[in-house]
């Protein structure tokens, strides 16, 4: 699973949104699930953002998830294995190639 924390007011989140959508399209048929968690936005703003970037992987509001994962800044992306263990974290905007390399490493295990 790729778990991405984002917000509409976060410029780097906006920059990586199309890249995350493209990677979701590439990896969804290989069993990789992408989930987005929106922090501190109105429902209207969040839905507008998802529409703007044509994001179709599951997304939802924070509702305490940011605190549970102790997220310190946005964007933050985590890779979680099939056992529910966080195996990797990216505490900055993603580099698509780097995230692909990390996903390939997980898939080869």
C-alpha cells in the first residue's frame, strides 16, 4: 500500500498529485493499493482537488489518522507491506522514479 498524506493548500502536494495518479495507474493491476488522506480541508475543497488532478484512487479525510501516524509535515508518503508494517517513508514530495524503485523492491520480496 502507498499511503499519501496531502492537503489542498500544500504546494508540493499539488506538484506530486499527477505523479501519484500516474503511478497508481501503473501499479494498481499489480496489487498495489494507493490511499490518500486529506488534512485540514473542507470536503468541498478536497473534492475539487481530486477532480482537478483526476485522482481516482481512494481518498478520505484525516479524522485523526494524521495524529495516529504522527505526521509532522506534508506531503508524507508511506509504503506499507501486506502484513501492515510501514516499510518505507518519504517525508518530502515524491520523486516518481524513486517511489517506483521502492515499490519494485517491495514487490520482489
